[in-house]
C-alpha cells in the first residue's frame, strides 16, 4: 500500500491544531500508520530539505523548520501521495483551494503549516528520515 510523509510544521504545532489536521486525513479514509513529535536541529532540517539546497528560501526554510517541535506522520492509502497533497492545498496559501489545510490555517508561503511528500521517490527518502520500519504499523 502507498505511503507518504506528512509533517505538521512548527506553526501548526504552535496553533494547537495537530488533532484537527490529522482528523482531516482520517475522515478521507486514509490511515495513520506512524506519528511522533520531534524538534529538529537546523542541520537535520537542512538535511531533510537537501533537495532545495540551491533555492533562495533554503536557509530561512531550515530556520523555520527547526524553530520548534514538528509532528511527522506516515499516512497510508491508495493514491495517498496525491490525496494528501490535495487535502494540504497549494504551497502558497494565497493560491490554495477553499477547505484545504493551507487555505484554512497558513499565514504565508514561508509558514504554510504542513509538508507532504511529492512523489514515491520523495516518500522513500522522507519516511525513513523519521521512522524505523518497526515504528510503522
Ligand atoms: P511544497 O511544500 O508544497 O512541496 P516546495 O517543495 O516547492 O513546496 O517547497 C518546500 C517549502 O519551501 C514550502 O512548503 C515552503 C518553502 N517555499 C517554497 N517556495 C517558496 C518561496 N517562493 N518563498 C519562500 N518559501 C518557499
Ligand atoms: Mg515539496
């Protein structure tokens, strides 16, 4: 079964909406197969987002992702990578569709509440970044 990595970013944790976000995926029939809370170091955040190392937003993004605890979540279901991206909404909340997580809660493109894997290749890097096989149930 397809799996993806979601992260509730520091702004989502601060807003106290972990349960609200997780329930949106459960209500769509997707299953939570792993979840934890961790506080990344800046070095860990940079390593997670290594694919963006040439982008102008790489440093501020890594600062933001290490400013407080985050909640990584592994979600499972048929077509889950695309479904989770749809429920999240567009990267920039100004462009996100009504009823998406980013439209409802994000303040800006820099602080946009959630991360979701964008492909099977990304998920294959991102899930083991946070979870061992024994933690995915
Ligand atoms: P997504 O998180 O929707 O997959 P992405 O992979 O292109 O988007 O970028 C990763 C994160 O980097 C994104 O969630 C927020 C930040 N980011 C992206 N584009 C940005 C921009 N133009 N300015 C500032 N931050 C940006
Ligand atoms: Mg991305």
